[in-house]
C-alpha cells in the first residue's frame, strides 16, 4: 500500500506548497526548472519541508535519469553502478544523470572525494539534501561546485494547505481544533504531520485531538535518529543543560549515543549552546565546548563519549546569560527592518584624499564616549 506522503506528493510546481523564495515567480529554482538549467545544488533545511519533492520535480523537468540514494546506507559501489548504467548508449540518446543524495552530511570525506570527479566532469549532476549546515559537513571542493539553497520551515498557513490536501485525498473532515493541534505538534514538518494523520487513520479511523494524542503516545510513530525522535531528544538535551540539570542532560546524551547519533552533531550543538545560553556569564564555556568538539573529531566513539560527558556536565552546571545572544538578535532585527543605515562619517574608513575631503573619519577619537550608531538608532541599547 502506497504511503500517504507519497500518495499526495505533488508532481507539478504549481501544486508545490512553501519555499516561495525559491520557487515563486522569478525565483532561482523555478527559473532552473522552467528553463531546464542543469547544475548541481544542495538543499539545506529541516525535515519535511519539501527537499525530496523539489529534487524529483527538477529531474522530471530536465527529463533526466533520476537516482535516489541515502548517504546513511549508500557507498562507493552504488555510485559506480549509477555511472556504469547506459555507458554503451549512443551520445544522442543519453540523458543527464541526476543523483539525489539524501543526508549528504552522512557521507564521509573519502566518499565525498570519490563522488567529486563525477560531479566535476558532469557525468553526474548532484542534488544533495541535508538538515546540517553544508559548510560544516560537505568538503570544500564539492561544495564549491554546488549552489546551496536554504529551505524554510513551513508556515502555519502552508501546513493548513497540506492538511487540507490530506482531507481531499482521503475524503475525510478534520475539525479546527484537531488541525491546530496537529500543526502545532508538527512544527513546520509536513512529513511528520502526514505520518501522524496516516497513523491515526489506521489506528482509529477518525481524526480528533484525542485520537491524535493517543497516536503520538503510542510506539506506532516512534522515529529513528533521522526523524522526530532525533529532534525530540536533542531538544530535551539542550533544554536540560539550559535548566542546569546535568543528570537529565547526561541521560539524553547517553540516549543519543546509544541510538548511534553522530557525535559531531552533539558537539556542534554544545558549541552553539556555550555562546547562546552560557555566554557572558562564563566565557570559558566556549573554549571548553570547542575543545570537546576537537576531541570528538580526533578520537571518535566510543571514547569520545567521555569527552562529551565532560563537556555536558560543565555546560549544564555553568551560570547562564543569554544577553549577548538576545542583543545580537535585536540588532539583526534592526538591520532587517531599516536596511543599511548610513554609517556616521567620523567612523568611516578614509583611505583616499577624496574620502578625507568628504569628511570621512573627521573628528574620530579612539576612545570616544559619543554614540557611534547610525542617526536613526542613536541611544538604542542592545546589550543592557
């Protein structure tokens, strides 16, 4: 029986929901699909935002041979088989080969090095999908040959459209309270919302808040490290450190390691946490977190679990101060709201005579007490 997510997956761009910054009129992926531009790219975004669907639409538009692999289970031999296919065909009959590599961040350096020459030569057009920052996990030569597109979490309204699509497909009616509960639970992840609906229909045949809640509590919807449980556990891990509860944090750390989680994924979150949550209260936390990350890279599991535990205990017990993080977010909001406001003349760089004649740098004092923010933001305080 075809899974519900596959059954309602859109085939045409006009039916695609979300990512208007990429597929709206005049946007890069829409142009690429409509004009059949062939190039390698990476789709970076959280689960369930339409990465696989976009890749399939792109391949279909280019009339390409489409190969889909998961970096979790695929290896070099799988790449070799794809390259070997159709070798004897006449050049006029050959079609481009597009490889969709899900979770590309799971490919190690050796595997990525192996893939690189095929992408360079054009034998393969690569579409990578990742939930991790590709600049951390994709080797520089491969990354330089790919455009990176960032996909956003689906909005509340976009999720409502997806739920409505399920209603139409399955000829069911979902009341407003059940929709709101489902959308809140899924947190911008369409795949999770669809899986929840499918499981609830299979278990109870009726969609309401009670049945959705019962389904969530059952083991029917437990995901492995690639899905919901992965994100629930890392969330519990971070929140336990934030609450200064080392015992809970260590427990969730142990769960992730036991499940086979990538230790670098955990260590990277700890580096972020050190600045975001500990911050100015204990600046050495960033030093510790970075050293834990380096140790994990150097040592690897199982021994690196000890390094992670050391760092977790330290971060959980450290004093917390989010003021630098909050101040940065506030400053970023002003940048987005007001754009590039004029920088005061006296703190502008003046490398040429013309700039000096225009009063660039005039009156600058190294240790001035004068407010150096742009005129529109004078007296604004980000860091209290």
